[in-house]
C-alpha cells in the first residue's frame, strides 16, 4: 500500500497566489518593455536629428536675437 504524497495534491490557495503573482509580474514586464521601447525611439530620433544636422551643416546653434529696449 502506497501513501499519496501530500505535496503533490492541488492547493487552491497556491493556485490563486501564483495567478496573482503571474499577473503582477506580467504587468510590470509590460510597463518596463513599454518604457524601453519609448526610450529607444527617443534615442533613435535624436541620433537621426544629429546626423541630419551634421549633413546639412546646421551643427552650430544660431544665437538668439537680442531683444531691443524701448
């Protein structure tokens, strides 16, 4: 006669806990992935802007016009 292992029985509380943990982890992963995509897009846009400025010769910033006193 063999005894069943109590560690292998289904545990509804463990199942609920794991479901909640997976949901929280998935949400955090989605937030991090979205932030990373936005940062990559911003960096690529900045690099493209710098390359275009280099090729068009607009690398130096133009001085702001001085305000005239009245």
